[in-house]
């Protein structure tokens, strides 16, 4: 949950901001802090580091945004239906590894919900009924193993 707040703060985004508006903030910050704008080597290095943080924050917020989920509903459903192979739980973040090779993270998952998930042995039914739509979610990589937004 700290990553969400930090990403929003870096970009200047609000919780209910439309994805297009977040993109405008991102592009504005990238224009301002692009490393090619700086002649001094130290300033260029600092700008490179900041621009990498801005890109990561934008990709993170884009990944958890409801508009992204609405556009990828069928794709996400196929991921869930492939079955859960493995999972990790740390700091209220539940990361699920699906049989099709995709990986998703669910943010804000309570210990109680996690324990119920483990008791069901991570069935796709539990994922659809109790995680999807109840928690902020982001696809970490797709079926091909390529990092996704």
C-alpha cells in the first residue's frame, strides 16, 4: 500500500483520477526531467534516476487502474482459469503465479483472507469470488513472461 501512495505522490495523482489524466501528469514530468535536457553530467545522472522512478510509478498506477482492468477483463479471466500454481504473501500483498505463466499481485489482502485462500488451496473460484474486484490488483507479467503494465 505504501507503493500506491508513493507512486501517486511522485506523479501528483489522486486516488480517483482517470487514467488519461495520470498519463498527462506522467508525460509532463518526463518532459521536465528527461536526462537529455541536461548538459551537466551530475544533473543528467540525477534526472535519469528520477525518470526511472517516474516511469515505474506510472506503470504501477496504470497496472492497478480500474480502466486497465475493464479493458483486460477477458485476458484476466483466462489467467485465473488456468489455475494457481504458487503464491507468495508478504505485507498484505498476495502474489499469485498462474499455470499460463502470468503473475498477478493483489494489494491490501488481510491475514484472514489469505488464510481462507490457503485453506481452499488457491482455487480459481476463490480468486474470482474473493480477490478479483475486492482488492487492488495488478498483472506483474503476462503468459509469455514479459513484464506488463
